[in-house]
């Protein structure tokens, strides 16, 4: 979901994960990790396979890509 530019978000990554000002559900750990990754490296163009490998490093590539699709849904 796109957030209007006028909306201010507050993200806490230290201690307990907390996102204030967003209407999307970030209760899943994988969604939290994905958001943190994208926020901390905004200049980086990520490939889906890279993200899947980072989030699920010990999982078969096909399964990790499927999990990424589920996380993004």
C-alpha cells in the first residue's frame, strides 16, 4: 500500500519493532525484516532473489521466493 507523501511514519528498529503511521500490517517477522532492510538501504536496488536469500538463508531458493511473495502480498 502506498503512503501519501504528507504522511509521517515513525519506525523503531531497536528493542521491540514498532511502526507508527502506517496502515499496512507488519506483524510478521519477515515483513518487519523486509521493511527494515529497505529503510536502512534506500539507495540500493534490490533483486528479489537477494532479498529472499537474506530473509531465509537456509531455505531452498524456490521456497524462499515463495515466502517473499507471501510476505509482499
